C-alpha cells in the first residue's frame, strides 16, 4: 500500500477504518489491524523526528507500507539528506528505524521488493548524482531486501524516450508490473507521461507509454486483477479516471473511463486514486469528497457505491486516498 504525496502541508488527518483514507496533509497509512498515523506535516509519529530541520513537507513526501515494513521518502537536496528511510514493526507493535539507503522522492513496497523514484537523478555515470536545483532526467530504482534486512539495488530503470524529464516523480509496484510518471520537456513540465515496465526473466523492460496533457495525475495499480487506474482531475468539468488492463496478448490497453454523475465544476475527481481488487477509492478534493467504486468482475464496469465526506468543512479533503 502506498500513499501518494500532497504538495500542500496541513495537519488534519481523516482516517476511515481499513477501507479508505482521505486526508488533508502529507501522509497517513492504514494498516490491517488499526490505522497508523505516520506524521502531521513533516513530523514522524514514532517518538522521533530525525529530519525535522525546518523544511516543511520534506520528510514524508511519500510513504509506503506492506505488513511490518514501512518506507518514508525525504526529498531534501542539501548536504546528506533526501534519503528513503526504512522502518520495521517489532513484536508488540512498536516501530523502529531500520536504515536509510538511497535518494528518493517517491516509493512503493511489496514484500521484500521496493521501487524508488528519484526525479532529480542525472543521466551520466552516476545515477545518484544530484542535478542541483530544478528537475533532472530522473531515475527509478528497483531494490530487493537481503537476509540481514538491508536493501540491495538490483536495477536502475530509464525511459526509452529522450524528451522526458523528472522520471520517477511517482511510482507504483505490483507483482511483475511497475509504473512511473515523468514530465515532457517539450511541454515545460506541463504535460505528463506514464510508463509501464514489466519484469521479464529477472529484468525490468519498458512495455508501454501513455501521454496526457497537463499535470496532477494520480495512479494506482492492482497486479492481481491486472488493472491500472490513472486519475485526471483536470479533465472535463470535474475530472475522470482512466482504466487500463492487460489483455490476453500481454499488452496494456485502455478500457474506458469512469466518474460519478453530477460532479460540480472543479471537483478534481481523480486527484487521488487507490485500488484493491474490484474496489477503488477516488478523491475529489475540489468537492471535499471521496468516492468508493466497485465492479462485479475484473472486466466489468465500475459503479459508484459510496460517497465519503468529512464531518465538517475541510478544504482539500480527498486530496489523497488509500
């Protein structure tokens, strides 16, 4: 489970059981047994705050959790900061810091596998080279956890197209599929590319690329149903979610869009999206709402099942869901 980052700090968190999380701020994760609040703004709620150095919104710009493993990204670019930190839940439920192991701005984790995006990375002899201020070409790195708990780099991924910058601004990992976003240099970071990679014979290969006008896209991947959802909050009047599925020939193809009826203009439906099997949750922060959709089968249509709202007015509610 990963929670994509928000660009605007805030301190109010809304936790809706283990079905969905819609909140105002940088991060919250719901575990299987009980909700786990990771931080408010840039403060980590484990009794320590190792990187609270006066740069709000840096530590915790992205978080991911799977079972007893947690990763937190920090994109500060000065001195020795900007690392992904791994944590582990011990017997009794307490969390402890395990290690910091790579530069990263986005992260996803599945078992003993992790995907880390670093959109500042430059394409030269060192993938870890910092590009200084502004965006670089970007890198997406695939790690596996060793027996001693350390995370070992297995492969650095690069886009095949030469006109993409900030590759790895967002990443998701599920099964043998990895997805990452990038910006188009020709659009001066105003247009977005979504790239799909498949793991074949132990190596990751780019297999599909989609391009969209604008930015602010969200994405969620479910490997079990071979479904990719891409939220486009600026589409039309109120936003839309695109669905892609893997066909019988092993190719990713578009399978339509969906949105609730009667969305108000500027609702931003699709600003955030999450999927688990045949259930999806989509945020519409412009309307201060989140929506639950379900489908009968993995090839069936999505139908709205519930609308989630805060008990009181909360600007940005639904900015992130999980």
